[in-house]
């Protein structure tokens, strides 16, 4: 097996928005490869700045870099265009195209000392939409997460006040129900919904019903008849149902800092890969609430509620049983000629 295939065996488990897995790899030789963005695996209607897909590319690069170091290679990358170019190209793409994103190079370095990084964390790390346990994030874990964020010029904050958590969850529900009733948003996100085992195993991407902690009937209704979410009476029923499936939320975490410009999103992605692996090391799970930052009204509300500027990720965080793991496309589907 080539070194690239070896690295990809684990790197394909990196997270991405809605599990779209936007990365493709074209191997040039044993030490060089091109990393590409598959335009069919982007979210131009939701991710209008392109930052979240570029964030995903940064996470993937960081995953490859960590594994390369264990094999005594330094991984370097050189973008094929300025970051803003990719953001525009994603928004303007009308047909599927793979944009060359970065030239990757492996530089053998026999002086690199393997860090002893636990590769198992990549498979342990996952999103948990099931109920968390009542215990809050321990102070030591909070300190380590704050310190890690500061090392990358980012900010980690968390909320444990129950009343404030409920207000934020209510705003997330409002934003989600609103967004699902916007045609462009709904058509884009529901194209990634996987309602059956057969569909999940066929595509090996997207939002698998097993991982969504909801019944298939409710999942289908919200995708196909989202107007039900706005009808008085029915709306209250869906709000209660959605809150019940969210379960116990002892702590909400937030990441804030440079992100919203495409050039900043790559570095933020590299940080987020490290941050998410650190939560796994601490036996913590997270579940991001994307609508709180992509919905403009919700983002303004969050700023007013928390007084924290430049929030780009909000998530519940804590301990839970092991949640279902979403599928990943195999290495042979990631590779491109």
C-alpha cells in the first residue's frame, strides 16, 4: 500500500459539515499529491461564504499532517489559488467539477520523533446527538480546551447556566425551523438526508438517520413537509419533540475568533481537528448547532445573549454513551485519476 493510501485510511474519518466529505486526492508520486474540492460535495446555499467547506479542507490537511508525522514525514501544502478564489468557485459552480485546492508534499525527516499520537482517537471522535449525561465538563478538561484554543489564537468558552442553555436551544430550534422552510436551504440540506439503511450504505455520506436520534417518520416529515413546523399547535408539538430528543445538555461550548474569511478558515479547520480530537481524548462528545451561526438572525441573537464576538461554532459538549458512527466513503472513492 502506498504511503498516501496508508494516510488516507485514517484521514477519511475527519469530520465535515453534514458529512459531505468534499475532499478528493490525485496522487502524483510517492511524495506528492493534489488535494481537490469536489463541487458536488459543497453547500453553497447554506455556506454562503465558503468558509465551512474550506474549514473542512483544513481539518483534512491537519489529519494528514498528524499521520504523516507518525511515519516520519513532514507534510507541507501550497494552495493552487488564493482562498477567496475557492469560495467564489464553489458558489458559481453549475456542474460537478473538482477544483485543485492544494499541492501536498511529504518530506522525509528521520529526525522527526513520533509523538505517540493515539490514532484510535480518529475513530473514537464522533458527533453525539443522543442525550448527554448530567455531569458538566470537568474543570481540568475545560482548562485544556481553553489553552488549546489560545495556542491557535482562538477562544473557547462554555455555558453551564441551565436557563441560558434553554434560551439558546430555543433560538436554535427557531432558526432551524425557519431555515427548513427556505426552499434553497431545504433542498440543499435534505439532499444529504439518508432515511434508510440501504441509502446510508450506498452513499456512505450525509446525515444518516441512525445518527440523528430521531424516528425515520419524523425525519421524513421535516424534510418533505417542513411547513408543518410553522403551523400553530403542530409547531409546539415539534418543538417539544425536538427538545426531548436533544436530551440533557449540561454544557454548551463555543469557539470564537478568526474564521469568516476563507483565508482564516483553513487555519481554523486545522485547529478544529485538534480540538475535536482533544475532546475525544477527554472522553467528551460534541454536537454542533450550525443554524446558530449560519442563520443571520440567530447569529445576531447569540452575540447579544453571550456578548462574545466572532462565534463560529456552538455545540453541546459532555459525556454520553457511545453514539452511532456515520459512514465514510472508502479510500478508492476519494482517490481520483
